[in-house]
C-alpha cells in the first residue's frame, strides 16, 4: 500500500504545476524507497529504464527533415493548398484529416502522421490560415492557441480511437496475451473488431465538436482582435 | 545486421551537433547549461549501452536537474523569415509533400517486405525493431535527397533541428523519463497495491455500477500513471475478469477491448502522457502547456461515457 506514495507525488506535483521532470524523479525515489529499495539501487534502476526506453525519443530524428522542409516553405505551401478551397473551414479541415487518419491507422498505416511530421508543418498552419480567412483578420493570441491545440487534439483522438482496429497493434497484442495468461483464448480479430464501435462514436462526437468550433470562430468574426 | 543501435547512433550524433551549437549560442545567457543538457543526451544515445546502470541513472538525474531548475535558458536560433519561405515555396511547391511522406512510406514498406532482405543468410535489418529502423533510414534518405536537390549546406538541417528541439527544451526527455517512472512503478508492484485497494473497497453487486467502475477506473488510473497499458492489467484483473466476466458472464474480448479504449480516454486528459500532450504543445509554441489537453477533455469524457454504455450493451450477449 505504501508504494502508492509515488502516484500521490505525481498527482500532487502536477496539481501544484511543479516541473514534471523533478516530479517524476521524486516519484521514482518515493516509490522505490517505499518498496524497500536502496538509493543507489533506485538510481541504477532509473538509469537502466531510461536507457531501454530511448526509442521514445527517436521521433526527434524527424526534426532536421521537418525543419528543413519548413525553411523550404512547406507551411506556406500547405496554407496555399487549403486557401484554394473556398468551402474550407477550420472544423471541416480538421474533420477531413480526422477521418483520413482514422481510416489509414485502422489499416495499419499509423506512422503516416504525427505531431512533428504532420501537425506542426502542415495541419496547424492550414487551420490558422483558414481561421484567418473566416475571421477576415489576423488571429488573437488565444484564438491562435485554440486553433493550434485543436490540430494536435485531432491527431491524438483520431489515432487513439482507430489504431486498435488494426490487428497487429501493440494494445491488441497486449490484450490477447493478457487474456491468454488468464486462461482465456481469443484471436486478435476478436479483440480488434470491438474497437470499431468506439471509433464510430469518436468521429461523431469529435466531428460535432469541430463543427461547433467553426460556429465559435464565426461568432468572433465581428469582434476586433485585441 | 542493421540493429536499432544505428538509429540511436544517428540520434546521438544529431544531439551532439545540437549541443555544440547551443553551447555557442551567444544569445542564450545559460548556453553552457543547454549545451551540457544536449551533450548528456547525446552521450546517452551514443554510449548508453556501455555506461552501466548507475552511470545512466546519474546521467538522468543530471538531465533532470538541468531541465528542472531552468538551467538551460532558451536558444535563439531563428526561423527563416516569412518572405524567404514564401519564395522557397514558390520554387519547390508541391514537391515538399511527397518528401514528408517518404520516411513513413519507407517504414511501412520496410516492415512488410524488409524481412525478405538477407545478407549472408541473416536478415539485413533486425526484424524485431523493423519499423523504427526503417523509419530512421527513411528519414536519412529523404534528408539526403532534399539537401542534394535543393543545394543546402549540410549544417542547415541541423540548425533547423536545434531550432525545433529547443522549442521543446527539457520537455523533450519527459516522455522517456515518465516511461522510466512507469518501470519503477512496475518494479515496486504499484499495480498490485491498486488492485488490492480496488478489491477491498469495491463491494458493488449490480452490473452497471461495476461496468462504470471498470471504465472509470481505467481512465482514472491511466491519468495517474500516464499509460493505459499499465492500467489495463490492474483494472482488468481487479474488476473485469472476476466480476464482469466471472459473475455476470460477460464477453472478455468485448470488455477488454473497450476497457483499453476507456484507458485511452484517460491518456487524452493527462500531462503524464507527455509525448501526446505536452511535447506537441511545445512544438506548436503554445503559451499554455496544457492547451492540448484542454481541447481534448470534452471529447475524452463523452467517449468514456459512450464506452461505458457500449460495454453494458455489447459486453453481455447472453
């Protein structure tokens, strides 16, 4: 029971908006000490686990390419592309992306998009350009934040509620393995097919929210940016 | 055989170049702290497998101190001006998009057909890490093609990488640090303690409250631990298997599949899932690091309610 102290440290640290790196280190020490590990033992375990999780940071290998493409004008080109579509709104643009993202991820092509390689260079600039077109003026800082944050949200939500439809994805394999370890045999398809209802619900719910975002932006049209 | 270490070496060299440039950034009053941070990260990627656990641990603590106490300052590498980028865009136009898709397409093709490539009877690329390795190779290929075709200096993409990575700053290592914390939780059997707690206090006799406890518990535990994969075995062995499946005859495949997706609702609402929520906010230069979470919370809560109803309706076919 004492080992739950780490979770308490995380919750308190985030609530107090302390630096998350320091919160994580404190939680690791709290948890390890509560579980009877020595200080050096905790440091070594943390180091080993940091090292084995390096693959997470490999996403930054994209940055030289993305940065160079930005220098070559990919954001400008994305805005030019969407600027040619008169029917485009922020919500519709993100919704089209959302559906494409869901369909491709469900087919196993989940790496085609991502925050570094798609949201920053293409999707968010498109959203901003369309929003400025809608409003007929430059975006206020809070509006810019809202439009950009919704680009990242569309990426996350579409991915989370579609990748499990593909049978060879990590979580489906985890579920199958966990159930097998508990004496229940299911095929990956048995699991992945039940991700479909939630995927459909997600596109309806988030699609409705995106169209509401359009209405919210339109309502701000007459307001002069401060 | 090309293993994952090739990708780590590439990342290490990139971070070393970033460290060199940030350490000499005259506009940053704390340039030495920044240089040290990226140099230590470079060391981790280049030599992490040879340092030993304790040295790796000290390295992480040093990174956390540099990042956590604001000793890195802020880099001053500027983006090319808008007019210059507009001119470049006129020149290269839509060719920029296929380049963007080249790495993931190479990764996909490599994952599917890569195992057929062999060298002296052994696979050319380690099939266990195929996707990541092919992605790294794809990025190198796309980068080389772009640099050659557009006649950029070799250092230019590295300058741009520094510009972007310094936007993220210390948060760049947060996902990896939180994954390590998840490992410590697992070592200390935090999941067992939660499961004991759930079993002790959960004395519900009706099906629907139990379904709510399972989906809500998945989301809540994921919020706290940052990872639905860590929450899944805890909540499933605590509630789903003994009660929903064992007592009420539910379908384990339906309940676990939708239970996992309830955990994903939690992922959308927590700063602990830094790679999805915090790093993107930094990459998009948002003033509030929780802005992405804020945009996601209403959808996450509504989908969580829907998941609860879906289990209640679909999970008990008999």
